[in-house]
């Protein structure tokens, strides 16, 4: 049977083809063309790669229309039918002979050789030599962007331009405009025995029926356009004797039934059908509307985005007995899931089956490395066991992964149909490759999954399996083929002379990462999870986490900076010999938002920070804070340890946890949180909450009310209502703390021995008098200055701070430092006389 198909997927050994009416078939690599098969045979015989042999992915891309012939239909072990196809022109064009060839005919052909002035094309007609001149191929080559030349084995849509010597010599064109405009006519003398799919014809409507339209074409032929290939909007307007453009989809070899399509994408040869956007595949549509129901085939639905979808009869209900035709009247609504997309019908294929809608996995893309999946044993083979995860997803459990120990007779443990729980070791959706493990220690492991070298941070403890043990140590493998070396001295705390006698292939082991170089894919591991590192590796080991050490909230510790991260600092606690790793978020480096960023910028690995408070200790994750106001509140017992201790009217020190459009969430030490609604956030009128607060900001909050039932606390953040009495003393104490921190930052900058600009910033304290030169006066009235003291810095004074002075560029003047922004290297000054006199 001849069919028009569209390439859906391209792999190394086959093309997956979308066929009309939601079917799929595949073309093995040996069914491309004679020339390509000969080159493959030659490569296999020589045992080395041939330079001019291109892979299928180099020549074919998804979305290309191809003419196919069915070579066989096989039933697989699980009862599914598999359609094998060929796109070899000798088989597709077998109905044609040299004398039947005529100018204007559209045929499939393959590049059989590349010549100086063009290409020899194999059109599968014996006794005919077909030639494609180079100029007739240029605009096609440019459009497909696959290099400067056509490749041997490449499938082409060719139009016959000229026929010579009774069809023995033909000249072809693959010019895009010539191919797109080609039309099969009566003059070309097509017959039922040589008619080809993909031909565009002018057809006359004979009869319009619910299941489709009957048409006549090329004067003597009749054909059918079925319901899936009529544009629904236009089908209502079709009337007998109307002339329409149609494209031949299939020709049945014995019944000679010709099926056609009226869909726009197929009416210009060389075009491509519409694709489905990737995010729609697998999507669940809550409400899809029945457009039409065909009792022998299925139903057409309209989805939420207005596109059409088709559900086969078996996908409309769980079983045939539970199927109710009454539920599929036009306009009825149903929940469905997109399970496929038929390129040839330009329609989604959907299912209404509950088990498919609720399924966790629908395609290989849904499965991730490390996922635990349920499956059924499908087949036992020498290389391992095949497991069926879902109808369309199958995986392999290699022999070494059938159990924690190597099984000599796996058939005694597993039977076909057994339910098994596996873990995904590797998943490659493009190659439809899924590797699973049944090792209980890996399936049940609660440790992190190591699936790429970037995640292998020193100190990480995880499970892996031994792939080989030699005199130099053990090679351990993880997920996604990540592997590392455990050197001999890291195998045990006791010396091991013959590792191959202690460790065996497939053994599940717990390892710790010592060092990783992701670019080189080098990973150094250890089996020694505790205790001091081996002498020769002392430098490579970083502090490890010890979960036994518990810190109380409020406990003060000294820490050393290990690493700077985007959101804070990773530090080690000095009291515990650096064995406990904790973190200080950037927002917890200071009470002052501006100083947090400055401190993060100034601090370096190796710096020691004294007197830092433990804010929370959740096992592996210890969070510390340097906020002096929060530390004081905890030390002076001005805190609540639980919800039950909160009383209205209390003043509590905390920090902003989240800023929402309706208010601000504030967290206090010991984990109690409260909400300050928009109306009680500020003494000023609040339009946008983000203009008033930022995450991490230290605040003093007054408890307004508590809801014990819902465990909610409402807060007031208005400065006018959150003072304990002596507001002047409080303000001075905060200012004092701010300047103390600025002094610390300046000393850090000095110690770094950074460039003169940084040193200049250290000297510029607020209140310092400077001699400056006016550089420019801006339109808004502000001015820019320069001077020997401020090289490389931006010095500016606002219009107000210029006082009554009318300054001009080049003039020398005295100025007073108001504020220094070290992060942006900006200095703000004032020229006002009343400030300079002080």
C-alpha cells in the first residue's frame, strides 16, 4: 500500500513516520535507497567510517513529507501492530516505466551520486537516467541549510522538466517554487497502477456525507476525503460539482481505493504540516467539547485553545462494556489528556481513559534520573530484563542491576508479568533509552542522587555501585554515567592490599566526595565517611558535616568563611574544629540593608567572624545571623519562644521574611511569624509595599492581635507606634551601630591592600572636608566634582546642597562629605555654609 507520511523522529537506525488517521510506522535504515544501502554494506565490510556516508539525522529532519510503501505489518509480543515502511524509489515508483514518464510529473527520487554540473538521481524506474542540474537545486539547498551540497541517499521531491529518448533520459528540478506549483493533470497520463501519494489534483465533489466527501479527479478516478481531512469550517460549504484542490494520501493496492486530503498544508508539495508546541504534549484538558462522534471510529473534540483533537473508540472509555454513546453527543464536555500528535492529520490524539489522565509518566521526557518507577517484567534476555513502565515506555535492567548481588539464574526470581519497583539510572528521551536498577539499596536510598559532576560538592555523601576494583582502588558509578575513583588509601581506615578481593562488581557502596573537577569529569571519592583524612589527602578534604553536633538557637559561635555563594556565605564553626558547616544568608550579615551587600563584597574566604548567633538548626542545615539588634533581643530575653507566649502590645525585634502586595510577613527568632497588613505597615501612605520594605530587613514590630484558633499574629510596623519610650536614645544606638560597621568595612578594605580607589573610599568618612574642582553642572541643578583625593570616584552634590553658590566648571571649592556608597563608588557632598562652619 502506498501512503504519504511525515517524518516524526529521526534516530541512527530508523525514521519514525506519522501516517494518516493517527497511525505511525517506521523506515529501517536499510529501506532508504539502493545507493545508501550499498554504502552501509561497504562501511560494515571495511570496519571503518566512510567519509561520504551521512547519518540519517544529517539528511532528514522532522516535518518532512515522504512517500512510503508498506513492506510488512507485524504483531509484537504485547499485541501491538508494527508497520514497517520503505521510502526506496524502486519500491515506491514500481508502477512507473520509462514510457509513462511525462513532463510536469512529481516523483520521489534519491541522490545516487554527486557530479560536477549536478546530481544523478535514482527515481527507481529501470532504463531511465535522471539528472538534476546544479542551478535547479540551488534555492532548495539554501532553504534546507544542510551544507553546500546534496548528500547521497537524500530523499527529494522532483518535478520532471524534460523527457528525452522515450523516457530513457529525464531532466529534473527541485526548485521550491516549481515543486510547490506542480499539479497532476490528465495530460500526464496517470493510471491507477502508477498513481502516487503526494500528487496535488483538481477534484470535483460528487457527494457530501457525514463521514466524508466523495470526489472525482483526473477525469476517470474517484476517491474519498474522510472526516479527519476535511477542514471542518469548509465542509459545510462543499456542494456537488464544486471543484476543489486535493492531495492524494493513499492508494490501496487491491481495492484501488484512493484517499485524499483537503488540508491546506498538503496542497503545495514540498510544504510541511503544522507541528504541536512541546508544552502541549501530555497536557490534561479539563473541558474538551465533542464536535462529532463516529460510532465505528471515535470522536472529534475541540480543545480549550480552539484546536481539534481525535480520540479513538478504545480511548473513549475504560472498557468496551462501560462505553456509553449517549455521552458523546455534540456539545458534551469531557476531561481528556493529549497523548500524541498526528502530523498527517494536524490533530492532537487524546484519551479519556482515567488511568491515562492520571498517569505519572506518558513519554520518556516525563521520566527523570533518580525517579522511582513501577513496572511489569516484559522479557528476560542475556543482557538483562526488559520492564514495561507504561504502554509506550520500556526500560532495561542490566544483569548486574537485577539484585544487590549478582543473580546466576534470574528466571528463578522473576517471571514475565511480575510487578517490580525500580529506580532510573539513566534516561535519554531522544534515543528512547531507559536504564533501570532493581538494587534495593539504591531504590530505597534516601541520600541525594548524584547525576552530574556539577552537583558533586566536597563533603556530599551518597550511594553508588562498584564497576571495577583494581590494585589502585575502586571505580564507583552513580546516575547518568557519572563515575569517580576511590584511591587505595581511601578504601578503609585499615590498609587493604588487594581491593579486588574485598569489593566486587555491582556492590552498592556509600561514598563521600573529596574533590571534583566538572570540566575534566574527574571525581575523587572516599569510603571513609568519618574520622581524620588520610595524610596525603589532607589538603583535598574540606570540612565534613557532623549531624551529632546540635546548636541551640541563640548560641554564640565564631566562624570562618569557607565559600562565598550568591545568597550568602558558607562557614565552618571554629569551636568544633571546623567540622560543622553552616551558612549566613547575605541579608543576615547586618541590621542595615546597604551594609549586607557591602560586607558580602568585602569578606573573603578564610576571614574569621566572631560572635555570630545560631538562628536555626534543622539537622543538616544550620543558619546563623550577625544582626546585632536580633542578637541583643535574644540575649536580653525580649523574645517569644512559641505562639502561646505572644501577648498583644508586645514589641518584638525580627526581620522581613516576605513582601506581598497585601502586607509584610515578619519572622522572629525561634520561628514565630506574623503579618503586618498594608494599613499598619508605615506612617506614610502605602501604594506599593515593595517601596517600603525588602526581604531580610530588621524591624521592630508591635503585636496588635492574635487569633489562637488559626495561629495568626497581626503586627504594626509604624515607627510612631513601635518605640519603647526613649526614641532619641534608640536612634542614636542604631546610628552608632551603623558607623561601627562602616569602620569594620573600611578596615577590611584597607587590609585587602586593594587599589588606591578602595583606599580612598576608606579615608572618606562623613564630615570630612575636601578641596574639590567643579567638573560640570547638570540640567537638574546638581554638580559633579573632581579632586586629588577622589580619583576614580563619582563625587556629586544635589541642587539643595550647593546652597546659594553659583558655581562654574573649573572653579575650586570646599565641600563636606555626607555619604559614601562604596558599592557604586559614589561620594555625596555638601557646599552649604552652615554645614562647613560646623
